[in-house]
C-alpha cells in the first residue's frame, strides 16, 4: 500500500474514532473511562479538559516509547485530528441524543463498536498508534495478555483513577469498561487483524522513505 492510500486510511480511521466518541457522549448515560479521568485531573489541577487531554496523551506517548512502541505520524495526527473532527461533528450537529436509558445503551454500544473498527482502520497503515491504543498494544506485547484484556485493564484504571480525582462515574462508564475490550478484540478477530504484527514506522523512517521516492 503506497503512502497516500495509507494516509487516507489513517485519516478515515481517525474520523471514525471521533464519530464513535461523539456517539458514546450523546448516549447520555455517563462519561467514558478516559473522560472520567480527564475530568478528574481537570478538577484536581484546575486546567482545561483540552489541556489535560493533550498532556495525558504526551505522557502516555513517552511511556509507550519506553515500552518499545514507535512514535509515528499516526501518533501525532491522532492527538490533533480526533479533536478537530470532534469539533466539526459537534458543529454539524447531526447525531441524535439518547432520550431514554435503552436508547442510551444502544447508542453507547454502537459508539464503542465504531471506535473498535476505527482502531483497526487507523492502526493498520503502520504509522504508529495513538497514545492510548499504543499503550494497549505495548502492554499486550510485554505482558503476553490479549488485546481485549489489556484494553479493559487500561479503561478500568483510567476510570477508577479519574473517580478518585473527582470525575463522575456513570452506568455508561461501567458498560464501557466491561465491553470495550471484548468489542475491540472481537472486531479484530472478525477482520483477521493482529495489531501486534504491525511494524510501525517512526516519524524519521516515514520522512526518509518519502525523501527516497523523490
């Protein structure tokens, strides 16, 4: 797959990720685990949610780099474009909002499945995973645990940590913690995708490859 096709696949994946996040938010039955964490840290420090989200992303990138994962342009675009796409989706205002508990659960599960599919779409080009998904893959490599278990552990720790810092847990948070790992792993299995088999390019390698083609 050439650079342009890989880049397009990456960007489509990041848009789908943003869409999935907004569907889970509009489900209106509780913050996702990472949002609980971001809100908790924001309350504890007085910093804005945007600042916290970016800062946490950079810290996780450092951790995953130490664990052996490569820092690629996909990692950078993940931290930038998902936020941009979320703002665009909010401005377009085309998503419904959950008006009942059952509708909220349905929207939450749909949103989480979109995120699971989006994760495959943006990781598979090999430009580097986003901070949180990179941590998932790194832990899976190091601990020998399945992607699903590692994802669930990360979401659980984020939710509990955020709660003790002042973030709000909801029914949606619990459902997300219990289901996201299964959804991601099952989606990867159906597609036949193993994220641990992907050899990601560093930023340096990508630039070098582009330079050679000129």
